[in-house]
């Protein structure tokens, strides 16, 4: 199965003063660049960058930039844009998650062998992490239908497709879920991410 990578640069970053969060540095490198290198190493090709910001071309990521086809539906719009542009299954990662490892991505991609969505369990409010998950092509019409109905929840279309959840005990094999799915929403989060990076990098 061919699976493309997709980095999702959605959201208005209101808690970050509107600045593009993925361009912030953690451990000396921009988050978006770290994710791009990880996805290319894991999937064998550079990922797409789903971004609607007017100045996205000036970010100098070297990635193909795609924009929402059906804007205004949050993460669903991002998943849809990635699937439509790739024409194949996609592994999506939010661009403010600096700690997603390639081994976790590989496990999620493997889960698409018998499912349309391969998603990790998490300790978050949804119980799963849709912004670090793999989506098959069958998700495209299911997402379109949910957007059309006005249901814009990131997991709204799950009842309409086959979903495989990577259990929390398997997720923990790759690290602490709280760190794996840590996302930079505020300046304090960025400081915390730097602390986590230093701690993980120290002998």
C-alpha cells in the first residue's frame, strides 16, 4: 500500500498570537522540518503540507503545499485536502507536534492493512488522537458527507468507515503518550517542549 505523508498546518493559532506554530524551533530545528524529515524517512517520500495561510509559500519548507478544497471544517478539511491531493492513503500529523516518532507512524500505517482509519489511543478527551493518524481513500467520501451534514468533529465520519485503534499499551511502547502527542498551542507550551526535548536528549 502506498501511503503519503501530510503535515497539517491548520487552525488560526489564536493562543499563539496567530503566529505559524510549526515554524517555531524545538531542539534547534523547526517543528515542521523535523516532521518532514521523519515522515520522508518513514514513508519514502516528502510529505504534503496542508496550509491555507496566504504566506505559506514563504515558509521555505521545500514541501508541496496544498490548500483546503472544502474549507471551514477544521481538521476534517485538512484530512480531506490531504486525501484529495495525494490520491492515496495518507498519514496525517499536526504541525505543532514535535515528538511524533517514525516507529509510531510505521505502526499506524501498518494498521491500514485492514482498516480505513488507523488511529492511536490517547489519554485525551476523545480517547484517540485524530491529528496523528492514517486515513485510507474510503475516508474521502465519508468526510465529504459529514461536512455536508454540518458535523465537523474530527472523528465524525468514523462510524461510516472501518476504524482500527492502536491500543494504549502499544502506543506506550514508543514513549509517553503525553509527550508523543504533545502539541505547541501557547508560548508556555513551546518552553515546555524545549524542556522535554533537552531531557530526552540528555545522557
